[in-house]
C-alpha cells in the first residue's frame, strides 16, 4: 500500500489561499471585512449519492454564546453556495441559496443534485462578502456500476476534554472516499479535564442551547474541521449525543428529572435538534420532536453497501444476567430490524457493511466457567443479535464496523459463539476512540482475560486513532492507525496493525 497522500490537504490549502487574492466566478475577492467571520464552525459534506451530496455549514461568529444562537441576530440570513469541479471554482457546476434560520441555529443543509457519479467536487458558502473555507467532496459511483477500489475510514468517541484531535489532523491527510463516524461525536457531561479543553457549558447539557454550545465547541477544533472539509462523512449517533447509556424513551438511572420518560423525550428532542443542526445530514434525517430517522443505506457502485444503524432510539432498556436471553428483547426495534433483514437479503454489492455503534460479537469479561457481558452491547439483546448474525451469514461478505468501546478490536463473528470450531460467518472491526480515555495503552490486564475467554477475538489495542479501510473486489484491508498520545498536540500517526479479509472468506487475518 502506498503511503497516505497529503495531496488532498495541499489542494485545499492552496484553494483557500487562492481565494484571498484571485477573483473567482463572479463572487469577487475575499477581502478583509469588519464583520466577524460567520464560518467559525467550518464546512462539511455528507451522505454521498450518485447524483449529489448534502453540503453543511452553520453561521456562528460567536460559537459559544450561551443562548446557543452563535452570536447571530434573530433573523433569516440568505447563504449562497457553489459547487465546482475544480478547487479554484473556475468550473462551477451548481449553485444556489439556502435560508439560514434562527430556529435552526442558522445551520444550512444544501442538498445538491445533478452531479456526476463517482466524481470529486469542491464547495464553499458565502454570506455578504464573507467566504467560507473550501471543502472537498465526492459523489458515490452508480449502484451496480463496476468499482474496483473504495477507501474509507471510521472513527468514533471524541471526548473533547480528554485529548487533542491529532487523529483527525492525520485523518484529513488520508486519501478517502468517505468517513463513517459511529457515534459519541460529543459528550454530554460537565468534565473540564486537565489539558485546557474544559467543556462548554461547564455543566451537563439538557437544553437546546446547551447542546448547541457543546456541538459548536467541538466544531471549534481546527483538526476536526479539517477532517470534515476533506471528505464526505456518514454519521450516526450513539448514547453521548444525548446522555450516557440512554435506551429508547429512557434515561440511564440517575437522580435527574429525566427519569420521567416524558421529560427524557423532551431532552432527546433538544439533543436531536442540535445534532441535526451540526451534521451534514439530508432532510430525511431532520428530527421531528423526539424522533429522528438515522438508519439508512449508502451504496458505492457494485463494491459496498453501507447499512447505517440506530442501536439507541428503539432499544429495550438494559438488563442484568439471564434476562438478556429473553427472545422478545430488541436493540433495533421491529421496523428497523425488518428493514435491515430485507436489505441484507436484497443487496448485491460485494461487501455488506453494518456501520453501527456497539460491540456486536460475544464478549465474556469473566475468567473461567462464570461469565459476564456488557449490558449496553448486542450481548444484552442475545436473540436478536443471533438473528441478525444468521442473516449476515447469508449476505455477501458481511463486515460489522463498531465504535463505543474506546479500543481497537478484530473479531470473528461465529455461527455459534460458544463453539470456537463453528464457522466464521462475518467479520467485526472495532475502531478505537479519537480521544476518549486519554492517551491509552496497548492493552490492560482485563484484555488478557477477554482474549482467553473469547477465542474469536484476535486483536485488542487501547491507543487512540481510527481505522483506514481499502476495499477491492478481492480483499478488505484494515489499518489500525494510532497516535501515541492525545494529552498534548503533535503525535505522529503509525500503523499499529493491519488485518486483511479475503472476499469469500469471513474473518480477518493479520498481515
Ligand atoms: Fe465513547
């Protein structure tokens, strides 16, 4: 494999610099202005389809303003956008105007269509004479069209007070078609940490204003903005976008007013609204009160189908012990489960990717004959997990990608997790956190127990980073890219391990 290219970022930087000096496509020159920069949160694109993407920005000259309005006046502001075939915008192919509204925190979601499949584009926004940074994006190849290579990274868990986003800086330098973010984009708590990145607001988030400020604070990080500007993202949330370990209409057990499900649904509605406002999501993902449709599918030629799941909104509450075996328990909810099983049966792409949040494979934490499992993972929804596994087994080259646990794992998904000799029917790749957990370590003492008790688990590492994946017709190569520290900036990125899945043979082999 070639070394990651810095070409993309150099192009972006050159494009941005050029805006300062060169007259461009009728938008004049970017000049110094007495007005404060409204584009402090950067730009993003997401959910690439063959004919287009969604372009995102939010106007916020004062992103941490406690009222959550980002320093914007309470009026509608027109925002122009352009998308071009070249980074200097000599060949603008689509342009339009969106209206940034105070009730949406002046966020902009421009769904662009009419683009060419599998093509690279550059985009930017303008308000008055203020130009945004330039973003780069890429449409998906047509479903079914022959595609020989697809490169994407997945990442999760970027607790702001626990580290610098060095991994995002390196992610922005990769050469990728997509970034999948698998949840914990923000954390809801009040933590201040010890590295000068204390949470704003300095209390747990409950209101719409709180969640807006928190999301804006995370987006104020230049490394995160660079990773968004470099590639289209496909995002799903996990628990911390609302509250730790929430399940359906239920808060985690605590002493807060949201123990009442009516109150919790109000909190969830505020969290979802702010989440949507800050993510490059299409209108179909716009929340309606406490409900949001986040599960969806993205297809890349004949090579990959991404089934993006929601393992929070429809799940039953967590239970202890053998109650997890109750066959009526669900983590997906019936409609999403039917949707997923139907999709798995009907898809023809070479690789079927379950892009989701929590650990899918069995994971026994207790040495010896006794066992114990996470009550927040698929193990707590035992029968439904095994049902999904059995359908995965019949799909073409199934790979589950996972976040949540702040560690890298590779696991064989077994036809029977109790029988190591049973067939391997799918592969699970678990990505570590961007920062959550701080600097991290290679392995801890509990990992030796996990590896012994779960022979289908082949790799564990607890350093921070992300997973870079290159899919071809014959193989899936996963590089577990890590940084040695996040407690200060500047760590280089290194490959901790490479695993390869051969098409037609489930299970990853260390290369
Ligand atoms: Fe997390």
